[in-house]
C-alpha cells in the first residue's frame, strides 16, 4: 500500500504502473496475476505468485529494473508498506 507523490498526476503514475504490469511482472517465473486499486489517496497493488520463492525472486530481480525504480520512486516513501499473505485456495 502507498500514496503517490503529489507532484505526479494520476495519468503519469498509471503509465508507470502499466509498464510494470506489461513489461516487468509477467516475465517473471511464478507470476500469476497483478492488479492495482485505489481509494482516495491510497493505492494498493496485489500480486499473486505461485510460490513464496517466486515472490522473493521477483524482489531481487526487480531491483535491477529501471521501471521498478521509477514505480517505487512514484510512492511517498513513508507511505509505502509491503506484506506477503498466503492464499486460501
């Protein structure tokens, strides 16, 4: 969960998010699904991975990707939080 920096308008942020969605995430082993949602100023991205290892591998691989740096840089740093959950199915 995060808030987008004030200086970045919504269309600009969504363009960055779309690049992550189409260029980065689907090319990673174990990727299942990703969605972005918003309520007022709060945003959330939910990404489903086949395994915890696939999610951890993405975290490492994403560090080297410029589009990921741009995505993370779009968030207000103190608003950013990340958690992993286990699916029930």
